[in-house]
C-alpha cells in the first residue's frame, strides 16, 4: 500500500472511549447472565418450566446490584474523561492492526456500536489507500489523476475492511489497474449492520460517486467478496427502486465466495441457541448467542431485504427470505472455492471453502425459484483454496481478468 492514514491523538481517545463503553456493556451483560443462572439454581427451578425468576434478594442480590452500580459509575467516569481527551489532542499514526481489529469488532457487534453511538462504529465510505474519499469533483480529481473511464468498485466481506484486499502481496484492484487500466475504488463499511441497511446506503454512495466522477464513465464493474457480494445485490435492488442510474450503468458484477443462499455455520449457531434455551439453567447463555450482529444473522440464509428481518430477528428458523433476482442487463459471474483437491471426475460432493458451500457461492439451489441464473461459462470453482485465499490467489485473478477482457470493447449500458 502506498500510504497510511494518519490519526490524531483525539482519535486514539475516541477509540479508548469506545472500548470503555464496550467493556461496561460486557461486564453488565455477563453479570446479568450469571445472576439469572444463580436465581434458577437457588430456587431449584425444574429442568423445564419457569425461565425468568424474580431478582435475587438478600446478600446475593446486593452483590449483583453493587456490581451494576460500580460498573455504571466507572463507565460514566471513563466516558467523560475520554470525551475531554477527544476534544483536546491531535496528531499520531494509525496502524493496519487497529484497522483490522476495528473491522472484526464491527462485524461482530457493529449494530450495537451504531445503536449506542459508539465512536468505534465504522461509517460507510469509499476509500483509497485506507483514506476516505470526499465525493465531489475537485476532491476526486485530486485523488485520481487522471480520472479513469473504467471503474472497478471492490466490496469486502464480513469482519474485513478495504485494506484486506491486499493479501499475500497481491490486490485484485491494483492488479486490474496495472493490467487493464481500471481505476479501483474500495468500499469500507460496518459489516455488523443488516445487509439491507448497508445495501441502501451503498446505493446512495454509488450514485453520488458516478455523479461526481471528474470525467465520463464508460465501464463500471463491481467485485464483491463474501458478504460484499450480498451488499452489492441489495444495493442494486434498492438503487433501482429509488430510481438511481448507477445500476443501469453497471456492466459486470463478480462474486467471490458470496453466500447467496447463506452459510451453514450461522444456521448451526442459531440451532445451538435454540437447544440452550430448552433448559432454564442454560437459557441465560442464549444471550451470548443473541449478541451476534445483524449482519451475521443475515448470513443464515443470505437475506437482502428489510422485510426478511424486520420484527423477526433471531426467530426465522426456516428460509423464508424474499427472492431478489440478479440485476437485469448486467453480466454476473461467480467464483467458489473448495478446500479439497480437484475431485477430477466431478462425482464427489464438493466441500466449501470453510465458510461458504460451493453451491451457495455459485448461486445453485434445489428449489429452481431460488437458483440464480448464472450461465455455466460465468461460474468457476477453484480447488485447494480457503475463503480468504480468494483474495490473494493469482489463479483467481487471472479468471477475473479473463472475464473482464472478454467484453473490453463493449459499450456501457445507457
């Protein structure tokens, strides 16, 4: 990467303030869980039956109330101190480690960070070399000189960030710039929010990007890794519904390990929560599972719309999502990975990449109505690769390049 974002000391105070808020919430939450379990045990609750005992009294109740009180007091003091520090200090260096940790944190509890106005919450933006882009013509002209006519927008996955595209000394975006003359623009977003929420905001930013781009755009390509592909599909849906022009101007959409039909790991986690909830002794532990972010729960079946989750979060055991078709007049491509070697004869059932099954990544589904109509020539499986290997694989890049070269001289959709 050519340059690193600089952060002020006030930024470090903001980080510390955000971490202190999370620590207070964590202590409070764990205390609630322990108190709840303690209450069931003390009252000798049956294995099934009463699940919400009254608060403990006596010395145990006093202890738990004291913990809550002290935690709130310390939290208020830390929050006030860090707020003052945030306003008073300036100038220091950010790090790749901080950005990576922040991306993971947002992926796991990003919706909670937004709901509590935590300064650690990532705000969606386009970035270049880890620095946010200002979406006006003058700023974009300065950032991209000269401004390219062929844009490729790269959207990262869950618990990742825009800098994660640089892996094992390779970056699909910069390689496309070198080999085919594309101008890469990287989306940076809070992957813990609902996919539909990110999709709607992404569409607005895409529209603004093309409106303010300092020159004609002849070709627009989007590459989405993992959840990023779902955000791209959701953005296309909400963009067309809002009358945005960018979905009509997009030429190609490439999915890398995108869980179009969800991930079995999230489904397994949800069933574990259900089993824990059967007994009052283990039911309090379901709070830990319920703390998974909205973005993670959307990966249960690959939900792209508000209607898939509103009023139903954590309750949809069966796949009842609304089908969202691929964007019309856009060439869509899908790449899947399998950890196993090439089976050769193709008769063995392919394993996934450790997170996403091959069938889900290719958009295949046993119900024809849910299958994505991606032609066979636009689908590819790479063997001996894990989920994140899709980002650093030269073989994967060569396939992306080949697909883009096929229509290199085709006109943009008006």
